């Protein structure tokens, strides 16, 4: 009787702290051909390379389903290399990129051009949203090209034809039917108002921040959710509410889910942790849409995360130049960067006991993969892609935007104390980031066809 020869792994990561069956256990992960081959308490196989991760918590690579990687005509804000480098530094291995680029992604030609440019630069895995096309036949073409879903902006349509569709319920119904046929999801920004003071008919008051908060108030968000969900219910189309921010919206989503609506939603770390008082302090640096809300809204969002009403946490990473964020408030650009702060910020809340580690992993890994049907990602299980992040916990440090991989080296979280830090990130079993250094070559990431 002969002895069975054990395979030699590509990589073994040993002495990790692994969250397993609701407990933290010491474990070893063996990786072969980019996938998790074996999880065990002891080293099961020899490997070509072994990494000792003593003291580090091992998590699945985070999946961020709402990111603006810019590039194209806005590469000065961010490009595919800097954006995906920021992702790796934040423990994010998979990103879904939004279509409101310059030029906007509302045609197949622009989509393919964007994909080609991304393929040359990305160092993480990236999927793409598609905007609302002029010709609904492009819905099918975009779906075949592998987009993760479609995105609409009721407050600021990407094109005149999108605005025309949104203002005509019959045309919008036809659009939703086409999206349902494609078996994709429609993500939408819940705000029915214009987003620029410059396009507003009235003169801004003495306090532009008050004006901004009222213009993008809680009822604008609520009415947008009610409006689109009622039309989508008639067509049985799956919809996803991005960056939900208010107590009223949480309650509405809870009601819709109880009725059986095909609806999911996400929340950002900044809407979980910052109030409108920080907006007054930071002014343009903390300006985003939807705006920061009241402490009562934050409380409702946390409850929604814990009870399952909210499906995911996503960054809405929206980088701008410092000059664009430093203009007078009514002209400052909307959006902040978030790829490098999500994990430290929310893991710190986990360590405080605000939310369980199990629920955190569902919100940033498992559920995002389920919503957009991203296969073999989101969990540390044998057979899944070896997208992993090693996290050091316990030691306090302050967020320093000057160290960001992103081109946007500013944040309303600057100086905030966190107790979690990304030590290393693995993409498909390859060491992609370690202690401030990107280890992957441009173009090493995969283009996701979903």
C-alpha cells in the first residue's frame, strides 16, 4: 500500500485569528491557484511560501458596492490605479464603480472605453455600473458586457434622455421592465431635488449650509424611495437604495421589505458616524449628498444595521481635489473619499461593542456579494477566491489623510482615533498590500463580468 503524496500549496498564512462559528480561533489558511484550499488549526500542507500573521485578525476582503474611481476626464481627482490602491490599503479587494464619470457611462462605446482603460491600471477586482441609455436596447448590450447593474440619479440625471425617462412614468416603467429582463438590479440615488445652488431659482440665504440641508432634506429622500419603489413593485424589478441616511428611510425600507418588495439598501460610514454639526465644522470638506444628518438619524441607521433592515455598508468613495473641496460652501464639490477609512472606522465600532463582528462581516462582505451575485467572494470558506485582509486591532492611532493612497488626501475623519489597522491585503492569494506599500503591478486586478 503506497503513501498518498500531499500537494504543495502556493501559500500558507499561519497563526491568524479567524472568526469561525461565532468564535475567534487560531488557524492556518492554505492557498493554491488563487483559492482557499484548506482551513485548519495546524499547518496541513507544505507551501512554496509561508507568512506568519501572529496576532492579526484575518477577514475576507471587503466588497465595496459604491465607488467612484473617476479616471477618464477626471483623472486629476482619482484614477483606476490610485483608487484601487486606496482600496487595497483599506482592505477592500472588490469594488463596483459608478457611471457618473466624465464622460458619463450611458453608451456601450463609453463603457468599453472605460473598461479598457481600467484593465491597464487596476490592482483590485472591479465591476461596473451602467447609466440610463438613450436606447433601451443598450440595456441588453450592457448586461451582456457584464455590468453589475444600472444606476439612476433622479436629483441630477446624467443626460437629457435620463431626465425625460424619469419624468414620464410610462417610459420609466418600460425601462424597469427591460432591466428586469436583463436580470440586473437598478440602484438609485434617493433625492428628487436639484443638487446645485447654481441651478436654483432663488438667491441662497445668509447661511448656505442651512439652505443645503433643507434642499436635500429627509422628505426628499423618503419621497424618492416611495416613488421609485411603487413603480418597481408593478414591474417586479429589483432595486437598491444607495447611501440611505435618515430615520424615515429606514422605516420605509422596513415596511417595503415586510410587503415583499424586491429592495435592498446600503449606508455609508460617514452617515453612521458624523452629524450635521461636523458639516458646519468642516464645511466643504464634509459636504456630500445626501448631507450629514441628525444624531437621531444616526441612531436609526445603527438600529437598521443590527436588525437587518439595512443590507450593506458601502463607502460612496467620491474623491475630489482639495481646491474643489475648499471653495465657498455653495460651490464646493459633493463627496468624500472613504476606501481607506471604512474598515478602521467600523471595526473600531465593533471593538466598542456597537455591532457584532459577525454582522459587520455580513454588511461589508457576504451581503454585498449576494446582492450583486459576485461568485466565490465574501466569505472565508474552502473553494472561495483567496481575497483576504490581515487586521491589527487594539492599538490606537489617528487617521492621517496625508498617508492615503488616494489622490484625495483630505477627510472629515482626519485626526479621528481608531483601533483597527489594515496590515496586509491579499488578492487571489497574492500579497497585494503590506504596511503602506502596494505590491501589485498595474493591471493585476480582474475585470468582473457579473
